[in-house]
C-alpha cells in the first residue's frame, strides 16, 4: 500500500508546488505591468483620489469585476470601459490595454490584481489570456460597465 500511495502523494506535492511557482511568476510579471494601472487605480489599488469625494478609477480591492468571472475582467482590461455619465464618483475611463499587454502580461496583471489588495481569486494563465483575446477580438471599442457581464456571456457561446 505504501508503494502505491507514495507516487500519488509525490505527484500531488509536485503539482501544487508547480502551480504556486506559476502563480508567483505571474504575480511578479503582473506587479511590474501594473505600473500602467497605477496612474488611475493607485499603487494600493484603492483608486487615485481627485478631491474629497471622487476618484480617477474605482477601487480594485473587493472588485467584483476583478475577482469574479475572469472573462469579464479580461474584457475590461483588453477593451477598456467607457465613461458612465451616471457615475460621477469615478472621473476616468478604463483605457483599452489590448495592444500593450501580450498574453503573459495580461495573465500576470489579472493574476496580480486578483490576488492583491485583499483579493483572493484563481490564477489566470497565459493560455486563458489567449482564449479571452480570441473571444473578444471582434469588439472594437470600450464597453459600458453595465454591459460587461452581458457582453462577456454573449461571446462565450
């Protein structure tokens, strides 16, 4: 029985450490690439304050977009988010970053944000990023925040 369990146990330990190594690498890549995002989201992910009651961008801490369905998050990063005239608390738009992030950097930024600022969510791999890029290739303009989930769901079909 011992001889049967040892290979299974060793394989499971190796797999866990490989997953952690990939996650650590992606977080390192993402942290470096997050420098672009800091202009609006701030180094702490809380959103850069503009006056007493407004921010350039919403907080990433606890963000349902960042920590929820990774396809929705990828859509927002790749294509950007239009300014919502009804939301006067957030002044900026989410710039589309599709041209500036390759699949590894996209996966890194997403994994970094999904596991920073108090967030805990699954890793996004470069393979996932490639799939998301292909999924949303026909969208040519930033999307409305209110339409993010609907747009992502319609492209998964």
